[in-house]
C-alpha cells in the first residue's frame, strides 16, 4: 500500500540550473526530465592539436580523440593485443600517448551509456591520430542529495546505492523510480528520459517522517494533534507517513462511533513505529423488558411472528435487540417448545450476526444429530459454527405443553445458565461456560438474540435483560 505524507503534501517543481527539484511527489506522477548534459559532437574536419612533444627520437605521439567529446577511458594495445597504456580523455575528449615509433597500435574507447569503439593507428612516425566514434545506447540518470542508507529502485529492481548515484544503463523512455528510506517519505515517480547519450540529473528532496503503522478497529479515524490523518482499513490496519522534522511528543487519537476515544501522548521520531489502539465499546446502560406486545425492540427476521402475545421464533435467521451493546448482564425469559425440538439463543452477538455464543436446549424430539434433553454450547465466528463445550444433561424431561424459565448471567468470559420448570418448580443447573479461545477478547461485548438453530419453532415471553456493574 503506498504511503502518503498526510500532514502536508507540498509539491514543488523547480527548474534550477537544468536540474529538477521535487518535494514529496505523488506516486502516480510522471515527468520528462530536461537534459543536464549532452556531449558535443565533433565537426567533420575539426582540427586536432597535438600538445605533447616526444623527448626521444625513437618515440612518437599518438593522439586519440573521441566523438562525441566525452571523458572516456582509452586503452592502447600492441599488435599482439597486449595492453601497453591507458588513460582517460580530457575535457576536450582527447588523450595523447608517447609510444615507440614504427609500430601499429590498436585503440579502444569506452564511456558509460555508449557502445565501445575500436580502431587501429597508422605506423607511428613523429605523430599520428585516431578518431573513434562512440554510439550512444543508454541515458544516464544522476540522483543528487539522496540520504545515506536509502534504497533506490529502478524499474522495480534494487540498485546499488552510491553517494553520487549515477546510473548509465537506462534505455531512452519511461522508467519507474522509487526511493525508500526508514526515516523519510517514499519517493516515487515515472521518469521520461528522452535521448540516449544524454545525462539527466534529479535532485531529490525528501521529508523526514514518522512511518506509522496503526492497528485498531476497521473504519476508525486516526488523528494526530487533533488533525484527521487517516481511516483504518478493513483489515484493522493503516499505514501513514507523518511529517516530522525532529522528534517530539504528539497526541495520537483514534475515534470510532459507539466506542470510547483512545488517546495517548507519544514521542514520535523519524522512522517506523507500530501503534496499537484498543477501542472500548460504550456499553448500553439501561436494560430491556419485553412482553412482546410488538417486535419493535428487535431487529426481527421476517420469519418471526407473535402468537398469543408471545414471540414465535422460526427460520434460521438471527434476530437481536436493536441498538444495544452489553458487556456483563443478566437475562430471564420464559420458553415453550411446541414442536418438542428445542430452543436457541445468542449471547454477545454483534449486530451483523457474524460472531456470538450460541446455546441450544433440546426437547423430547430433537433435530437430527442432537440428543434429547441436552444443553449445547457453540461459538460462531465470522459466520462459522463450532461446538466449544461438551453438552450438559437436562434432568427435567421437557415436553411441548409446559413452560420453562431460563436464567443466565454473563460476566467477562463466564456464562452461567440455569433452568426451572414452571409446572413442577424443578431446577436444572445447565453449567458454566468459560471462553478460553485465543479470540475471547473479541467477544466481551454484544447484544442478545434468538434463532431457530435446527429448524425448531419455539415461543418466548416475559423477557428481561439488565446490565451488571
């Protein structure tokens, strides 16, 4: 994911001494660089001036001139191909060698960005010259003012960094440039180098930044010193570059509707930093009492109906209390099992119905795969169901006519259930479930709901939920 410098995003394009200066560029930008230096091509009859005078009568002067005029490396070999001398051409593109007379010499020249050239001298007398034509193949890119420890990528390839970074193997045309540094903003551009044999200089002005990786809930807003910087992505993480000329304390805050604001004063320094902001939901402070004169308190699926002023639950869709969020709470309700199959309820469910604890009480005629008169415990995560505790035997023989009062208490990671037969007064301890899963902290808040887990139809009345301190 590309980083953005979010405190300020200045973009400065200045043509100074034929160099380009760019501040905090955008990743999608494209620029055509001006030619900083292009060697002069020699004229056809340009005169060669010898500057060296041989001091011995057995020696002569061989002048090698390069076209175009560049400071290429020149190598002299004898007839057998043995290197006998080498030198760099001077500012005029010329180098002179004092060599034994009456011999023929092989001459080679090389210069970055050009194909090599070779030639042969005449038999050396007092003086002779060789003119070598270098053909441009590549453009040269010079990167100026790049801080040490930077990583330079050209066309997605990591290149060796040098203090005066010079790259002479770039074909004319577009090239992708990316400069990364642990303490500066990422610099990304597409460069257009129009001509082979030319040099292009790019002066890079990077901004010192704190490279922050902030982890929190999706869609949460990130602020630094009260100014909005970013929004947390769906994966619970966002990366941002915060302009930071020097280390200092800054107030980092994270806000999300329905949660308490997370805020800390943090010493930020240039470079990478991971910040984890744990947001605490704002729990509903009032309870709910419902005798089901209507379904107005519930996000009820279409399959729910009212029968004899009771809630009739059927269908496999979860229905939950509207706009409520609880941590610790206590619930009472009365349930009937008219088809003898059982009843199911959800504890600490999210409003999307993707995560919750599911409890299922079976009657005398349970659905396929279940045992009569048992109490089952499941965990639903991201819509996937798994049983997380051994089922508990129910001592009361449940029937389709009597009603039963369910009582449960939810405290932190413990959920306690008991049941009483309203016909006989017989109590049943349905046990305590303790969540020990690795993701248990994700289930500390939620609401309450009902659903038909295995195709059962059941009735509910006299529902009461009260939050606990």
